[in-house]
C-alpha cells in the first residue's frame, strides 16, 4: 500500500508566479490539528546532459510570522523602488506581464502607445 506523502498536510490554496527561468509557488497547507502555514517554493529548471531537473528551495512561513514577513518584504521592496531606483517606472513590468499572458492565451493587449520599451535612466 502506498504511503500518504502529505503526512496529513493537506494543500488548501496555491498560487503560481512565473518569473523567467524560475517559478514561485505559494501554497497554504494545513496540519493534522487544522492549523495553517505557508510554503514558498522557488523552482528553477536546470538542464543536464541527459535532460533536465528542477532545483527547488522552500521556505516555511507560520501564522505567527505572517505580519512580520509581509512588513519586511514591503519595506525592502519599497526601499529598492523609492531609494535605490526612484526613476524606474515599475508599472512597465505589469504591462510586460500582461503581454506575456496574452501571448500564452492568444488574447490581445491594447498598448498605451508605441513607447513600451524599458527605461532605466
């Protein structure tokens, strides 16, 4: 008989973010005692001589740390956006994501003009 590999940790919710050669998975899981935690997994596809493999790194985040984690992440991202790269229009990446999604689904995306190149200076 096959052993249950989840060890009572049922997956409740999952979200996936594709980011170039990496994919991030955000999974909410439950324990046997009906407590919840979040796993954040980074998966990178690595090519080998005989095919490919996935390299995975995982973070476990427990409910008592949710607020601290989100606050630190927001503070760090805002520091990069506001202090280190204040001249970058980060909304341009949203447009790129919409275009990539449209390409995958065959939909069309209206462009806000012909000036859709990334601008770093």
